[in-house]
């Protein structure tokens, strides 16, 4: 969730370690590799947004997306560390690739 109208993301959300209540959910690769956890992203699932779930800090059902209440924006930050396999071109080092985008939520049709 951006912290201002310029779309800036809370720095605590970019440190890639923990989610921040009411502000962001942090998903690390091990969470996304677990099919049981990924199944919990389904809003029809009884575990959706439970305290132990990865989406509980900023639950999708609490986001504003209607003409009556207004619209939240959502930021997506992706950071990936790539380890070079052969070391032939870039040496044996690794490289971090990251990007961020912020979008306004679309209205929900009732």
C-alpha cells in the first residue's frame, strides 16, 4: 500500500523480511513454492486472511475499491537474486534484479 499520493512504498515493506499490518504483505520464494500456502490466496478458502496466512497483514478484503468508499492503490515490488551459472561472461558473482510498480485498484462490481 503506497504511503502517499506519489506512490512511494513504505521502506519497511521493501526490506523483504516481514509484512507490516495494514500496509503490506511480504511474500518470499519459499512461501510461493508451497502449494498449500498458495491455495490460501483463494478468497473462498476458509483460511483466507487468517493471522498465520501470508496475506493477513493487508488483507485483500479490507482494501478500498468502490465508488462509495474510494480506491486504494497497490504497489508490487519484485526482487530476484540471480547466481551466474558458468561464470564465463560475468564471473562467479550474483546479480540482483528488482522493479516496482504502483496501480490503483479497479472498482469492484457488485
